[in-house]
C-alpha cells in the first residue's frame, strides 16, 4: 500500500508546471481577401459651334414700307437667337445697289475677318438704306456677287453653312412686251440656281446652303406683287441634292413653299427655328492612347481590359497586354496626357495604362478595366498568448503545416510592433501586431483570403 502512494506522488512531481496549468487556446483568423472591381469610362468629345454665314438682302425700293420697326426688331431677335448656337457672320445689304455700298457685318468674333464689324445691338438701327435706283430687282445676281466678292475678307467662309435671306414685296422676273414671260423666267431661275449651286459645291464647299425668301404669297395690299421667282428659288435650293446626303436639310418637309414665308401678316419671330434645328454643332471625337485606371495609384492588379462601343449591348473586344495592339501597364504616372487628338490633353495623375495600335479608344468607345487589390503575403502567424511550443499545431486553409524551416513554421517568440506581411511593394500597407509569433518558410507563407488556425496550450514561462 505504501508503494502505490509513492508512485502516485512521483507522477505528480515529474509533470512540469506548464503542463500542469495548461490552458488550451485556438486562434482562428482570416486574411483580408483581395477585392475585384470593374470600372467603365468612355471617350469624350467636344462640341464646336458650326460656322454659319448669313446674307440679308433688304428691300430698299420705293415700295419698301413693309420694312417696319417690328421687322427690324425681328432682325435683332434673330441675331440674338443664332448667337447662342452658331459661330456666325451676318452681312446685311440693300437689295438694290452695287458692291458693298451701305452693307454692314455683324459677327460673333473677328477671327479671320477683315471687314469692319458692327456691334450686334446696333444692327436694327443700321437698316436705313437709301432708296435704290431703278425698279428691276436682281436678288439672284446680288446674292452671288456679294457672297463671292466677300470671301477674301473672311465674311463668307469655306465649308460654312450659307443662308441667304431676301426680303422683298416685289419679284425678279423676265418680261416680254411688258408682260410676265413664264418660260424665260423659269430659264433665268434655272441658270441662277445653277450659279448658286456651283458656288455652294465648288467654290465655298458649303456644308449647307439655303435661300430664304420673305415675300408676298398673295397680292395682299397695294404695291405688293404675288411672288413667283423667289419662292421657286427657295424651293429649288432647298431640294438640291448634296454629295453627302446627310447634309441635306429636312426641317421644311411637308411645306408647300419650303424656305419661303409670307410677309402678308406673318410674324417672323420663329423664322429661323428650322435652320437652328437643321444645323448641328460639330462633334469633334476625342482620341486616346492612354487610359486612367480609376481609383488606383498604380497599386491595383489588372485582371482584364476590354473595349466597348456605345450602346453597351454592342460587341466587346478583349484587349490583351502587349506593345503592338494591346495595353502596356505604366503604373503610377503624374500629369500624363491621355488624349492625343484632336489635340493633346486631358492629363491624369494616377495609375495609367497605355493603349497601343488598334487598342486606342475614340469616341464613343468605352474602356472597361477589371482590377483587384494587391495580393498580400504573410510570413508570420500571430498568437495573443504565450504558447507552450510543444503543443502548437498550425493549419492554413485546412492543411496541417509541419514544424520545419523549409516549408513549415518555427516558433519566433515575442515581438512588439512586428509587420507580419512580406511584401516589399509600397502598394501594400504594413500590418503591425504585438504578441507571440510563428515564422513561416517556403510554401507555408499564406496570402490574402487564407484561413489560419493555430492551436496551442498557453505557458506561464514566457517573458
């Protein structure tokens, strides 16, 4: 009996203090996973005011009484209206006259124009033309000569939209023995129309030409002639085909007298609504050979780059990383120009990729970049309490990790403010911890998103 008691006491004496007071610990943690995101941005554009050159021919015959204060104010309203949308030149000249006598010009700016300019607010007061000599109107010839002779001074510009506006209570016709000659008049109109179209197509290369007539559609009062020629010219010029069908106006569709308006009681407040709608701003497409990786400072890992046209349902093209027709990852850049046409510009500071060859983007194309945050590698396992080293077991992503200095772990001991990551890139912020650590080697090093479980008994002998 005494022997049994002795052996039991001996067993208690042989146990270490750490084992006797063991407290089982299990530290489970999950490394912050990398996040994947996708950003889409699209090429831009610039709207340029279209160049529109107006020629107003005002009736200055002895019967010009329809040119009243209301119509003069309508001119001011028209100038104010077109000034918001167009890069405009407006020449106002008497219908009966020669050359530029009494003519004046209003313009948005003086760029490229050498003709003296009149402030737009003074336009109405300038319409006080002397009565012209003779009674025979020649609006067609006058239109041609004023436009052609005022090209060198910049009033009428190559490639602009040219709008002729004739205001008259008379007409331009051919007579025989004092009577209206329809055949000769039609032949004259055809010839003058051809002259104006030649001016449009071959001299000015106009984007669009219109011949608007404000004339009497009926003999509504004494001195007013029911118009024929100006109305017909308005229709012929409006309907004349363009080499590029997209240039052809459509705003007068359905009108029985396209581009001709009746001066007999008509309000001219909305005279140019159709023109304002038919002449569009010039859209300059921006072109890009660099593209920002939004939300990054060169630290995101690029997973994929795609080019997509508008609408978004259209075909998506994969852009691969290469220096010929793909992208080059430039990382963080400072104030680099992303656009190369129509001018260089749109500088960007941050993460940038270079678009090469066919990968370059032009409005309305979009670039979709899929990225993920940097992968963080961890070389240490943290333990909050002092471990009994002989009891430590480690599992990473459910796999047991052996204790060795090749592809396993070694007990590191206690440390304060230890960075447990191993990345050298400035893109990865240090993760600093204090406590007790295992140092990892080789394939045991784990990365973002990994699950880590370390089990151990605590020890009271740690410092």
